[in-house]
């Protein structure tokens, strides 16, 4: 963990001096300098005092880099294809166990000829178009603004039954981080 760099970054962004932090926390400037350079590990009580002086939650100071906010700009979205019909998949964001993608379904296209299953849970929002979602014995026609969810371990399939390209926002949660198979 790089708590010291996080503290220094927040302090500088908020234009707070080490002296001001020390005045608010009762800590010495030498100690704060060692904290910010990761030469000493403060106790939880000390971190709580520093967090309060910085006006941030203690938990934020304890986040690892990969747990902090990650931004993907629209023009920088990774794009892949999926399934036999090579559906366009725009990767919006992800955490360790969850990802969010935007899937483009040309008219008549689907996630495959046969329903398929995989680990995880999915939620979907139809952004544009008209689709047929099937899972086991359940089937529903969904249009712009409609949403649905399912446990992905039951075979499922999504098909564009409209005349225009459909766009579906999909959030997938899995217990294990994996190679992220689509729907």
C-alpha cells in the first residue's frame, strides 16, 4: 500500500500544508514527512486523525491503486467482438469482480444459435432497439428503456428482433475474476 503518497496527493490537491495537518492532528512535521514518504506506518487511530484533517473517509486512504476510481473516456474504450456473429463489444469499465459493456446487435444478430451458460450474474438495459431475451423457458421482448437480469449459469440468449441496430448495456458480476466471456 502507498498510503503516504495518497496522503501527500490529497494534501497538495487541497492546498493544505504539512504544518496545517500537524496543527489539526497534533502530529510532528517530521513524523508527517515520514508518513508521506512511506518511511513509517501510522496506526489506524493516527490515519483516522489525518483523514479527518484532510476531509476524506479513512477507507479512502486504505484503498489500493486498483481499487480507486478508474476512468475510461468514450473515445478510448477498448472494443472487441464476441460470438459467432462477431457482435461489437465496447468495454466501459470494470472492477475485480464486475464489468460493464455496451453490446451492439445488428438487425437479426444474436449471442449465438444456441443458448449458452457461464458463471456470474448479469443485468441488462436496452439503450436502443428491440430484442428478444431467452433464459430457460422464459422469454421476453424488450425495447428501449426496458431492463432485465438473470443468473448466467442458466442457458440464455439475446437476439435483435428489430429492424435497426440494438444497443444493450450489460453489467456482469462474477465471484472469480476471469477472461470475461460475453453473455
